[in-house]
């Protein structure tokens, strides 16, 4: 068996790993690079393999940095099968179509600039189109059920195990029997934290010979969810006392829904002012919320019981869904008492940039970050203490209160990663999906005689 690494190698985005075994080529994820990488750079580059040669893609979950290059893979010749869970299939459709729409929009914007500069003969093209994204959906031919093996080929089977990261997320065990013997390779995908207030907890990992695992928070511990929720309520209440708004840049999948759930419980228990108005300003997050409501079986018992009992936290009276651009623009006329949840979580795109432009300079307001921000993103610059940032082409001073509450993270922290890897009893571990400092910290704590940190396009015979 050969493993090769084609994304999220010593960085946290663009997950893409290949297993060559029993005469088959199998990709685990095919994600978009974000942060420092631009679509016309790393994303548009050669994959490092021929897409037409890939037999299967096993998708761990539907975040853009794990599924976002699937339309490009299909566009460049992939004819195989994509397998994932039912919830991930629904979410991936949503994410890929949104990504294609944004890329088409960006290309049109660039072409308008080129035309004004007399360079219309060099038109910009999107990485892939909405039609490409729709075409890639034809490759989703089977769905996986947790803990039920799927036969891929003679001597190769895959089992999806609940990773507890976002709705439908999975770790994937690849069991391979070849002439040289039997090998079990476990791909972690992104691992959820033990403390989610909304999703079921992740399942214990199976035993494996080789583990390929994420290391996003390999160098830090999360605060407890309880103390993080307390901090969140305090930040909101303090901001409202000052007469401002709370802006929450958030990822559309899982994080937005978890924040809504926490707000709902806070209003119900009088931890937040009754006058609070909540706006979910993200068409994709609204659609993802609707998908979550269809998969109550994947939620934790408390959240599931609320929905089944008619007390759906995603239908609280204070909540307003804003799908239309005009509705989003109208929010800029609200100067206090509002929680505005908008994408994207790293502030590199989406409607949140408009809300930052109108609120970041106001001392009455607060920006609350509840997720990971990669190096090079606008979110990371704000978190790291920038006094002024460029938002939508304008320099904006940072006067608002800045809160980073990492207890909401959908990623396991260092102790959880160490415990998970120890349960696998794997003698060989490959660390991916992390910045080098996080990888180095985690590597020093892991069990097993062999720890590898692959570089891009590096391959290993195992």
C-alpha cells in the first residue's frame, strides 16, 4: 500500500490524501485551500495525480476545505464514485454550489475591473462553475451508514465512524487485504470535541495499523464548554449594556447552529436580555440549519428532545433568517441590541465583512470569534490584535471589543487528540491538517514508534 499527501500538509486547509491499494486509487477528501492560498494559485494547480485514475473518493465531511475541490476533480476527468454519509451528501451539495456561485461572482467582478483597464482580452474564469458543481453530484452514488462496512473492491472495504465534528462527519477505516498481508488505515477526518452542546459525541476509534490524523489544535487545550458559554453570555450582555451589536463571524455548518442553540437556551434561562434580536445572515447557514432539522437522530439527546417536543431552538421568536441581500443590508441600520451571525468564519468572504465594516470601528460593539482562524485570514489578523484592517477595500480601525471563545470549537483539543490516537494503538501515525507548531507539539505526546509529518506530494510505502 502507498499513501500520498496532496493537501492539508503542514497547513490546515485543502485536505486530500490518497491510498493506492489492491489495484485501486482511493482519495480521502478533496478540499479547497483557504487562507493564504488563492483559487488561481494552489487550488488551480495540478493535483499531483491524474483525476481520471481515481476510483473512489471517501468524503469525511462537508466543510469546504474537505469537499471544495470535488467539482474541479470531476471537471478534470474523474469518473469514479464519491461515498459519504447521507447528511454529508446534503451538506456537500450546499457547500459546493455556494462555492461555485462565489467563484463565478468573483470572476465577473474581476472581468469588470479588467474591462475598465482595457484588458478584456484576458478574461478571468472561475475555478469551476455551478454546472461543474452539479456535475460532481452525479458521482455520489452510495451513502454510508455509521459502523457498517462498504465493499469497495476485492480485498478493500471502508467503514465510516462518527467523528462528532459536524453533522454527518466521519473518521474512515480502510481495511485492505493484499498478497503482502492485511492493513488497517484509519483516517481521522476532523475530530469533534467532547463538549458539543448540539451534536452526539464522537464514537471511539477502531484499532488500526496506521493512523492519518488531524492536528488543528495539537498545541492547545480548549476551555470547558460551560465556562465558554458563560463567557459568551457575559460578552453579549456587556455589549448590549454599552449600546452596541455583537457580530459573530461563523462557519455555516454546525458552528452557526451551535451558537443559535446556546442563544436559545440563554434566552430561555434568562441568561440573555429578553430584548435580544438574533439575525442569521447567511443563506447557506439557513439551509444547513434546515438540513440539521431533518437529521435529529444525529443530535445529542437534549437537543433532539427539544425539537421533537415542539421547542425547536432554531425557531425561537427572537430569531430572524435573512436570506436576501436587501435584508442583510438593512441590518446595518441597527445600532444596538442585535446579535448578527454571518459567514464566513475566517472573514475572507461572505456577508460578515459588511457587518465588520459597519461595526468594527464602534467601541460599543463586539466581535466574538467562536472558531479556528487560519494564518493570513482577516479573522486571524483581528484576533492577533491588529489596530486597523482592510475590509472591502477600506481601512477600518479596530475599536470594538474582540472576544475569542475557543470552547465552542468543533475540533478536538490536544488532550482529546492524544487520547484518540492512543485508543487506536497504531504503531504508525501521519499528522496532517495543522500548522507546523501544532504538529510538533502534538507529535511529542503521541504513542507509537513512528510519527510522520508529510510534506505536500510526499508518498510513503507502508
